[in-house]
């Protein structure tokens, strides 16, 4: 004879495990969604671009209300979206991260300048500097 309470506990346990597994899948999906997909050629930002349209909503509305056919044509020809860098807000500068040019940009980004503050004026100078370029004092 089947004990219904035990089978209900088993099913509840399986559903709980499936829900926990689904939670892990969604966390992995979130990680994949937040991974950088593009690199900006202007500022070097690595992340996801914002897709924007060059369409002016007020102008489209006026055209639609006054001149129907030109309004429809305006909407059709300006509805294309372009990738925009969220950091510097420039159009068409986001390059896919797998592209060779993006790899070169990321490689040059990694060779960042190593700086330290000047002990006299607190301006950033290179670690190898002997003389501060801002105050002219010797910092050896």
C-alpha cells in the first residue's frame, strides 16, 4: 500500500530541488546577461550598449497629425536603432568584444599607466618619475 504522506513529501522535495536548480539557472543567466558584450572605441568602456533611435518623437507626432504619409515614411526610415555607449553617449562606437579591433582596444587598456601621488603637490605622477611634472620638485 502507498503512503500518500511520504509520496507527497517526496514530490515536494523534488519540486523544491527543481526550484533551487531553476534559481541557479537564472543566476547564471543573469551573469551571462551582465557580461560585457561590446567595447567602446572612444572611451574604452566594456559592457552592453544602449540601443537608441535617432527618431524625434515630437516631430513624428506632428507629421502624423498634419501629414499622414510623410509621418509614416519618417517613422519607417528613422526607426532603426543604433548602439550607444552608456558611458560617453556616442553613436556607433560600440564594437563586439570578439572583433579583432576590440581585442586590440582591450589589450591597450590593460597596459595602464602606473601612477603615484607626488609627495609635495599630491598630483598623479608616474612611479618611475624622478621630477614632478606639476611642481618641478625632485621626488626620487
